[in-house]
């Protein structure tokens, strides 16, 4: 049976449109279905969320398969595979009509990756909208030739039909102010009464007093020059919010490390928490007490939910796909990216500034869509090092490669210290150097500076105390 022709004949008013296919792309339709078969747990939810209606597929064959996959996915949480799909289609008498098991097997091999599932679905949604507009306009032409039609009523009917095409999408993005005000009033009341937090505390209380913590839907940028310690500070924040030993409300964190491996990240977290310098293992100067502290700390991480992705050269499309998957499967609370300038965009850009702008905008959209905070590390340009004297602190203009980072971010902060200070510190884990955490932009609050102490031996930052360094707590463990 010619499924495509049946679809066209059913939708096209006879005699109005020329004999041509409506807008569609069968290759993209097959790519979406292939992704749903290859990674059903993530891709079926994604496709259903974006497309919603099987009619988004031009081919009847593809509509049947889409409905089957969605039904199986929702059937008491049953896992979806080729055998189950084939059996269900066979029971419904549709298997041979769509091309049999051979068609299903070939479909799975039609793509090599599922990271573009969102882009494919949005392409199909756009084509579906165009087809609906063609149907509405064609039907409107027929109504206009009706001699009994009243012009005023007819115009109103046509306008209503046209606006219905976008009604569903618009209803998801437009909120009436009375509903939003009421919701925000209850949210503020919950905050005042301590029922909910403004944001997730970073563990650095003076910084949280400026920023409110890591707030849902916000893009929080932490920028610094190389070797200043931005990765160490980010790992300190991760430990503060994820370890049961540091917070009564541990959060689930996804850490995308484009520069370091999962093994390096794990070792850094372990040694910092134990208060042991990594150098003692390289120099073979460790002792039994070091191993005892490390052993005790290991158990603390057993209860932590920290997910590390070490993919180098991560694209914004891959990031979105992986974060959405972790949000669906693990309900993660925070995303950390180290660091933005190591990512790349999905398409070819005329210059690096445009590429970074696309990456930055994609990260902000991800935070907003999933309503979770995204902590993004970024690198500053060399102009900071060329500045001398008291004015050597970084500024927004020092953000490397793109001013769009400043525009997209809700909070832009800088980590600043004298890199040479750490050279005078030995392997004593209680020796520290001064640093600053500068909140330079804060869309919903005030800006300022927070003094930190950096302990190079154990790669840990702590908020500076008004007391002397001798009064500071010893190394952890």
C-alpha cells in the first residue's frame, strides 16, 4: 500500500493544490525512529515531548511505528527492543505492511549516534506545522467559494483555524500574570519560612550572600586564568553540595570535564577531602596516616551522587542530550562544565566568537528548560596578565573569545590570586595563600568580593576567616 499517497489524499482538498508532496523529510523521520529504537529510555521520552502527535510524521508507516514505540514505552515501564516491537506489530497485523522485521533491523543501523535527536524532532515539528498550514489554507479557499458563506463569519473562522496551528506551542510558553504572581507569592512565603532554599548553597557562605547560591534556571560563570584554581574551586563546590558528610541535603551533580579524566577528577576529590597532597604519592613520601585518612574518606563518596563525563571536545548538542538523559534517569540537581571554551558548536560557524556565542546561548537555554543551575567554568584572556598594580583584577571585558558569555550568564564571577604565591608554599597542607572570589555581574542581586584562602597542597579553597590562620581548622580527614 502507498502509505504516503494515502496520507496526501486524505489531507489535500481535491483540485486546490498541485499534485506534489507536502513538506517533509523521510530521512529525518527514519533518523528519529532509529534513535528511539537504539536508545529507547531517553529518545522515546524526548521525541514524545517534542512531537507529541504521530501526525508529525509524513509517512503512515512511520506514524504506525512511532505510536507502537510510545505505547510499548508506557506499557508498565516495559523496556523496548526490536523483538517486542515486531511482536506487537505482528499481533496488530501491521508488521508486513511496514516492511517486516528486515525494515526494523535496517532502521536501527540508519544512524551512528542519537545526540541529534532533539534537532531532528524539531525539524519534523516544523514540517508538520507547514503541512497543517497548507491544510488550513486549502480548506479556507474552499470555504471562500461557498456562495452561502457570510464574509464576516468566514474571516473569523479562518483566523481561528490559522491560530490553532500554533496554539499548543504558544500555550506552553505564555503565562498569564495573575497565575505567575500567585505562584511566586507562595514561593517567597516558602523561602521566608525556611521551607525551600533560594538556591543550592555552594558551601561558601559569603558568596551565597551575594548570589543566593546556585539557583534553578541560572547560568553561573566562574572564570579565571590558567593555573589559578578554577577547577579546584569547582570541585570544592561539588564536594560541598554532594557529600553527605558536608551537607544535610546532598544534591546530585553532573560534572562534564573536557580537560581532565574521570580518574584525575576522582583522585583530586579524594585527596582534597582527606587533606592529603597528591605529591606524596608521586614522591613516595606518604605514610600510614595518609592512607588511613584516604580509607575513611572513601566511604563518604559511596553515598554521593556525582556523575563524571570526560568526553573531550563535547558539542552543545551532545551536552544537551546527556544532561536531559541524566535529568530523566537520575533527576540531577546541578550541572558543572569545565570549561566552556573547550566545547564546540554543532554547525560550521564563520568565526570562533560566533561559535562561543552559540555554545553560551545553548547552555543558558539548557538551564532554563530543565530549571536547574549550570555552573560553567571559563577562561580569561591574556589581558589580565598584562595589567599591573591594584587594577590587575579581572573584568568582564577579559572573558575570552566572546562577550556573549557576559550577556547570557545570570552571574559572572572571577577567581583571582597571585599565581606566584603558591610557589613559596611547601607540602604542608595547612599553609595557604590569599585569593578573591569576585562577583562581577549578578542579574538578580548585588556584586562584591569575597576573600578566600587557598591551600595548594590539598587543592582546597575555604572562605577566609577574620581569625588568624592558626585558628583555621586543620586538613580534613
